C-alpha cells in the first residue's frame, strides 16, 4: 500500500489532528453481486508530533484498519 504526504502536511499547517480511516469492501456472496462497505475509524493522531512520526502512525493505522500491510519506502 502506497501513501502520499500531502494530507498530513496540510493538516499540520492548519493545526488539525489526523483521523485515520480504513475502508474495506467485502463480497457478501449475493447473487446480485452486491458488496458491503465498512468504514473503520482509528484513534486521532495529534498534530503536535513531528511530521515524520505523524506520517508513520497514519500509514500504519490506515493499513491496520483496512486489513492491509504498510511497507515503508
């Protein structure tokens, strides 16, 4: 999973905390092909942390909430 820093940079400049979200799409096996979407909300990440720590926490949290793996560059 690849992440970009733009949202984190903007939140830091605007003095907002980061709220990690994970979005999961599940195939319910219905005949009509419908799928369920789940949005999982993580713990807010304070913007008072160093930018690099905010980014790492956000990447890990979103990956965990989404059931994916974050591999740092």
